[in-house]
C-alpha cells in the first residue's frame, strides 16, 4: 500500500512537471487584421477593351516585431502586379499587408525565430490570398487565385543564405 502511494505520488509529480512545462509554452493568435491595402488599375478602362492575357508578377515578404511582453506582430506583405503579356501595360496592382498579433511565451532563440518566420506567416497567408482575390474581383478582373506558399521552405532558404553570407564575411575578414 505504501509502495502504491509513493508510486502515485511520484507519477503525480512527473505529471505536474509535465503540466508546468506545457503551461510555460504558450502560442495564441490574438488578432488577425489588414494593416495596409491597395488596388490600382492605372490603364482602365482601356485594359478592359482588349483580350485579357495576364502576366503575373508576385512579390512576397514577411516581417515580425515584438510589440509587448510575449506579444509579437507578424506581417505578410503580398504584391501582385499583373500586366498584359503582349503590350506589357499594367492591368492592375494589388497589395496587402496582412498582419497578426501572436501571444508567444516559452519559446526562445532559433525556435522563436522559426515560429515568427514560418509558422505565423502560414497562419496569415490564407487571409491575404482571400483579400487579394476579393480586391481583384472588385476591380473588375477575373479571380487571381494565388497558390499556397511554403513558408517553411522560404525560411530555410533565408537561413541558408544568411549562413553563406556569414561564411563569406568570415573568409573576407581572415584574408
């Protein structure tokens, strides 16, 4: 009986330690919002008088900043510039800064950087896609259905470039 109680107590202590670790690790979406939005159709109505043969240019950027104790703002900026494939005339330019506030605690260093650079943008991008599509439709153009983006791969490429640049700078300083 005493052995059972000591085993239960030990198991209870391990469970309590596990619960404490889980309570320290916190990730929550506080708010998702549009920070900036823009739509331009500089060559309308002439652009509607020719067959629509689009050439799409897409630019994608992310940024993050700590705005409070354990509170981070992450911004995904999407710029879509569509021009006529033959004339090169701009049909439209749609731009959005989709942002989110994230409560994050118990995550530090490289893991925090990964969370802010890959995981949070993955949460925000579907909202940006929907907003761009809505803007384009309201501008009188066919839907612009952006393909999903692999922010994990983009983040990995960024870290690889940073490592290569650091290595090159290290080689230059030793010469």
